[in-house]
């Protein structure tokens, strides 16, 4: 390696260390006016995984890669790293190949090769989305997909698990019937302790179940009572149950646990609801 290039490489690294929040391209151009030498130094550092390039607004910014991360990415090409960084930016929402192509300006064969390399090293993974089973999104290997991608606790392998929902509903109803009155936390604690499911259900999921039970007419929502304060939302068995033969009870919206997330044009929407289509064709 020529001494001039070696000096430029060291200067780039020194500048990166002096700008811990990121070294702007503008500063690099001012400090190293020889653009050809600067370009060679940047390409060398990127190829050795010793430098990270990203954008802040409209500015290109560089940071020195730490040793641990450099070892992790050793042997990857600049195209691999460009794809990786785009996937990393998508977080647990994931990104599909069309968006990768647009963000990286790489051709599809280059993206496919990069994805194969990254998947082979367990750096990224492909996840099917609940809204489109034929479309895969890519995210970092260690991330848990968001609810928007998987559909949440009520979906199993991208399919709505109506049987599981019904089991949880019946357990909640039995507990309320036995207790007479219970708040959401008490219901959640009881169902978790029952061991009926290994799926981790949060209060949000139990609220969805209780909302469907209220809409079904199985339970009534009330404020406080017995040992609960007046500002606590509680549930008791409905005094007047809705007959099972009611025409309204077959509307899928009335028993949908993700009703609150359903909106026209959304990931969960009336347009893509197969249950709604079945009901309309009845």
C-alpha cells in the first residue's frame, strides 16, 4: 500500500474518532482535498468493514466500526452491507425486496445474492406477513416481528386462530361467572395461571377478548363494585344474554379480537377480511 494512501486512511479514522456522532462528508472533503485519494481510502475502509456509512438528513456521514462488529461483518461485500443497513433501518416492521431495490439502487440479482449471504450467516431472516402470505419481509435475525407483520397472538403461522380465541374467551367467561365481578388484571392473571396456553398474552390481548365478550352480550362492563374502586373497569356476566340465534351475532366484526386495529386501507381491513366476505355471501 502506498504511503500516501496509508496516511489518508489513518487520517480518515482519526477524523471519525474526533466526530463520535458521525463524520460528515463535507468535513472529509475539507480535510482531505485529494478526492481520488480520499475515495480510495473510503473504499478500502468499507471493504475491510472498518467504516460505516449512513445518511443524516441529506448528508452522508461516516463512523468507525467497532472491532466486535467488524468481525461480525468480516468478508461481506459493500453490496451486502448496503442491504444489511437498509434491513436494519426497517427494524421489526421488516422490508421487502422491492423497497430494498429502491433504497439501495441495486439490481435484483445483487439484492438476491446479498440476502443469500446475510441469511447464510444468520444476520437477517425472512418473515411472511399476515397481510400477504406470498410476500416475505426481511429483518435482523435477532428481532421479533411486530404485530403488524405476524398479526399478534391470535395468529398462528399467518392464519387467524379462531379456535384459540374461542378457548380464551370461554376461560375468561368461566372465571367471571365464578368470581361474579373481576377487573382486567384479575382476569389476565387467572388465565395465565391456568396454563391453557403457552402464548404470552398481554393486557391488550385480554382487553380485545373482553371487548368481544361485551359485544357478544356475554358480559357487561361496569365501573367498580365490591372490592374495586369506582374508577376501575370491571366485568360481570350479562344480565340479559343476546340469543345465539340473533341475526347480528353472525357479523364477524362482533367477535373479531383485532376490531380496534381494523380500518379501510390498513394492514387489517374490511377489504382483506375473508370472514367478512363469507358473511356477505351468506
